[in-house]
C-alpha cells in the first residue's frame, strides 16, 4: 500500500493547489446564528476525503455505499462480510483492492502487531473497575513512546515528508490496537487471562479470537462491525478531535488518544450500550413477546417522561442508517429467531411513526446504535461497557486513513473563529437595520 500511496500523493497535492487557486475565494454557504450556537451543525469547514455522509443515502466510503463495499471488497469467505483490511486500503488510496493486495496488507499488519510488554504493565496498574475506554486511551498513550513521527520531527524531517512517518505510526497503531483492546477485555472480564494472537487469522477474526470467541459467525460479525463503524465523515466528535489535535502536528498516537476520549462520551460512542439497556428495560417491564399496542404505549410513556428513544434519529441522516440496515440483514441471516432481535424489529415498526406524530423529530429512523448491541449480545459479548472499545478499534481505521492525507496535503492547524454573545447581538442588530 505504501508504494501506491507514494504514487498518489504528488497528484493529490497538485489537485489541492488547483482547487485553492481556482476556487479559493468561492463561498461554500452562509453561517447562521443557529449554526454557531447549535454545535456548528451544517457548517462546511473541513476537508475529509475518506468518506462523505449524505442525508438520504448515508455514508459513502470513497464514493462507495455500504452495499457496494460488501460486494466489491474482498471477503474471508465466499459471500461473506468485507475484510477491514480491504476497507483500510480503500480509505487510504481511494481504490478498491484485489485479494492479493488485501492479503499483503494483512501480512503487513501482522508484522507490525507486536505490543511491547511495558504497555501491559501500564494497564495492569489500573484498578479493574476503571472504564475500558480509560484503559484503552492509556494503552494508546503508552504505545506513543514508539512514535516514528515524533522521532522524525525531533530530527528535523522536512514538512513535505511528514506523511511518511505518519503512515508508519498509523499502520503500527492500527495493527497493535486489537491486542491492547483484547488484553483489556480479558483483564477486566475474564480473570486476567489473555489469549495469544493467531497470526493465521485476518485482522477482525484475530481480534475476536483474542477476545475469546472462536465462532466463525462471530468472526464475520467482527468483520462487519469493524468495517461499518470505521468512518463517518469528519465532523463527528471522535473524527474531528483526531483531525484537530493532529493539525497541531501531534503524532497519530496523541491524536487518536484524544479522539478516543471524545468517543467515550455518552452522546457519541456510548450510545449503543444505552440502546441495549433501553431494549432490555422494555423486555423487563412488558415482556419480549409483546403486542404492538403495548409497545406503542411504552414508547409514548418514554417520550412523555421527557426521555428519548435511544438509537433513533441522527444529526445528518434523514432516512434509515445503512449501517443499521446491513446489521439487520446480518441478523436475518444468522439469528432470525433471537428474542432481542425480534424486539428490535418490532421497535423498528413502532417507533418512527410515533416520532413523526410528535412533530418534533426531523429524522425518526434508526441509526447504527439501534442494532449493534443486540448482535454482540447474541454471540456472547455481553459486557456493555466494553462496546465503545470495539467502536474505537474500528474508528481508528478511518481517522488515521484521513490523518495520513492531512499530513500529505500539508493541511494547516485548525483555528476557527469564536464569537461572544455581545458580538452576535451587535452584529445582528446592525444587520437588521440595513
């Protein structure tokens, strides 16, 4: 992949120069006060090449939808889910890899995957009660001591070559993260007994193996999970944080550690476990084999109490999240009779019409979090506090693919303009008088 990237970088550098020269002064749209005080929703202010989110179509990875990725990217088994290594190749190069290229990348990641022993020593200093995401961030920071970018910068590397040690760090971190993440899982939930890597397995299957899962269907789920959670444009908290911190020339380890702290927030990466707990609460209160009318009553009760139905709605999407749809297809194929899956399906029928009826929700459709927890539960990964770690391992693939290009394109440090209440009030008053 490195040789192909070396060929692509000069072309994309020229492309950026041309865009800046020809279109640099063209407006990309207006910014309203609502945007400013509303989480910067909809403000067009970041270059993010690896994926683009359409309100109606959902995510596209380098122009390919999830169904297209499932068809075009190499799989471990015939008709199976795409290998995350193939998606990594696609995100970095913009090209669909063949089986040999993916096999070569798998081999490269295996060669980079050895985690230094002191990293485990660092993690063992934490109480087992520490949240798995806290431990994951600490593990990443421990790995930072081997940063190639930090060494190269210290030695005075020319800025035109920043992307090269960034690439090395990125692939090293992507390769090492599953073992760190699996160690945390085994340490916290399985009596501290780690499982050695099986280097004959692909990236996702080996991660599942180190967690303690040998079921081939669980391996397939892990391939799907790591693929669809990898990237979702640059504006979400984890991706934006990695981009922001990386723009200061912080190395990939520092940048990803910051991004993981954002992912750990209840409004971002913790959402899938909140969905699962809500579904379990439904089952506990009104039963699994519940009538549609009874479920409707429960949903209305939830909304009238001032709570939301977790897993429904999205900041950008205005239709069912394709990441939800592909997980539903996986469930229909592998666990059609699972009681929790049946409940998820029933909720899917009931919730959107109710949310539309309230008149307060622009997008009443399920997002990715509405389904993933149920699949993990079915295959035996029941520790909800760990789910965000899985998300983090996946998201690292996407954000580091883009960070390589941030450095290759020489993107500057991020520095948007902030405003005060007073400035906004004075500006709007003057605007109103004109």
